[in-house]
C-alpha cells in the first residue's frame, strides 16, 4: 500500500512544475503582509520619538535637534510596533528583508530642521500676565484644612532647620 503512495508522489513530481526557484537568478514575490524592514518617509516625519519609545529592542534612535532618524536593521525584530505608534504614518514595513552584509551598520535618515523661532520678550510678559489673571480653583473645606496643615508643617520644618543651622 505504501509503495502506491510513493509511486503516485514520484509521478506527480516528474510531470509538475518545481516548487523551488533558482534563488539568485529568480525571486519569488512576497505577499503584501510580509514584514521585511522598516522604511521611513523622512519628509512627513515630525521626529516625535514615539517609534523610539515603542521599539522593544531599542533599534530606533530619534534626534529631533539634529533631524536624524536612525535604525539598526540588524537589531530590529520586525514587530511593527513602531509602525503602529507613528502619529503621522510615515513608517511602513517593506516586503523586502534586510540584506546580508559583512559589517553591521546603522541606517540614518536626515531632514533639515527649521531653526526655532526667537521668542519675543513682550510675548513672555503677556503670558505671565495671562497666568496671573487666571482665577484660582475653589477648594473644599477639607482641602483647605489639608493645605493649612501642610503649610504649618513646612513652616515648622523650616524653623527647625534654621534653629539647627544657628546652633552649629
């Protein structure tokens, strides 16, 4: 009985197309859900660092001031956490895998960042005046009692520290 199964398998493989491909010369097309390596569209990136915080192995480094986005492709585990966390959707998983290399290197993407705008002194004074004009929230009697007690404790602690410093 087993020889019939083996004969059927042998005849089918003789007259059908081979399953394998000649790899260096021919490549299979990968399905779209394949997780290859991370690609970044730097022009859309705001360098918020969410991808860096989401990466479980620390393969991504973001430097907002310099405008650099770095990824270590040999450390990346292709988990796609960074792609999900990106608020601008500038990260994507490419279907191609990380290529073989003789030396491990880091991929750096650079974007020229605009210089920070100089703040006007009048704007600072206006912001301070706006903060002072804000009404204080009303406290409940229990909260007022806690605040008063905390102030008394702080004053007693300060007086004790001053007394100790005076004695020395």
